[in-house]
C-alpha cells in the first residue's frame, strides 16, 4: 500500500548521527532522521536532536568555571564526570555542517540549512499536504532509521569523532499507522501554533525528525514524540513467589509536528517548500 510512497520518501529522508563525549571519556552516539526541504539545502528535524549541543554549551561553561576555581590545585569545585566535553553531528554526508538553525524545544522542531550542499544529492524533494484535507482515519506511514547501531569513536589526537566501519549505509524502516487525532497544545512563546498529528502507532528511536506521509507521499507531519495513553485497565498478576502485582496497561501513539505548524514556521523563516495546492496541483512557496 505504501511501497511507492516509501520509495519517494527515501529520496529526501536522511540519517543524522549524534555523538558526544563526556569528561570521563565515555562516547555516546545515537541516530535520528531529517527531511531535506529544497534545493537550497534547508532541512527539518526534531528539536531534541540538538539537546547534546545544548548540553555541550552548558557543561562547557561549568568546566570553565570549575577550572578557574581550582587553579590553585585544590578541588574547590568538583567536576562531574558526565559533563559533555565534545559533540558532533554527521548530517548524512561527509563534510556537511548546519548553519542558520532555528530550534524550538517547545514545539520540538528544528529547521536549518546544510552547507556545503549539492541539490543533485536529493533525487526528489517533498510536497507538503494541504492541512485542510487531513482527516482522522487516513492511512499514513513514517520512515527513519531505527534498530541500527550508530557507533562512533573519539580520537584524542584529532579531537574528532569517527563512524565505525559497517555502520553505513543505514537501512530505512517504515511503519504504518492511521491518523487518530489532531492535538493542539496552545501557542509557543515565539508565537507559533503547537499543533500535532497523532498516529495509532508510535515512532521508533531513529525515526525522530523523519516524515509522516500519506499514500501519495504528501507530508502530513514530522515525527517528534511518542505518547503513552493509559487504557484504564489494571489487571493483577501473581508472580511465582506469590507476590501480586497490579499492571497498568497503556497504548503507545506517535506525535508529529502538524504540517500546518511546519509550513507556518517555514513561511515565517522564509524557507522555500513545495505544497499541495487546493486544485491538487503543486506550488512552490517562497
């Protein structure tokens, strides 16, 4: 049902590998997804993709303050071994960095420009769905890069991260769902509607920042969260040792930034994109 749409979405969806190193030498890496929007190199992903960068900035200031306080050789300020000392992104291609990034952690979305960028790297760019045509019960799909080992190593000599052999290329993983509800959470502090599309199945780790799309591959939202909704059932289970445990049952659903909110932000930031017009043709918004 989604084979043609997935084939299209694979052309504009890329992995981002996030790596950071802590003061005790631990290297942590993870993977998310992002969607290329236009030939100028603009992309969109989940806002929480940048959390480790925020930690680097915050922890870097703590380290500087601690080093200043401890200049006499005594530990007046204790260093936290989990403070972040190094951080890096790999944006789908070697040598590519992100510029002019706008991050909203309230909405959980980030929009930025990749440089250098060759528009021919992307074989097909996405089309945004007309938000007025979106109805609960519609079949949808999402893709990304879950169930992958995005392992990286840190070189003390060069102070850089390196992706281990065998990590790339990363396989896509699609999972289908239906549009269950539209969720409105008010307005963000910078004036955008915080609207989300809820889906009947959750997004997986590695799909954050990836597209949610219909059978014709029109973008309905950007996957950002998984919500856990209680079902109200509390069955009791007796363990082998005789202990009785009450189980709280719930359903996992996905949440994606609604295309209405996404296009509102793109318009505000002056980012070009292609949208589905009212007559079901396409138009470029710039």
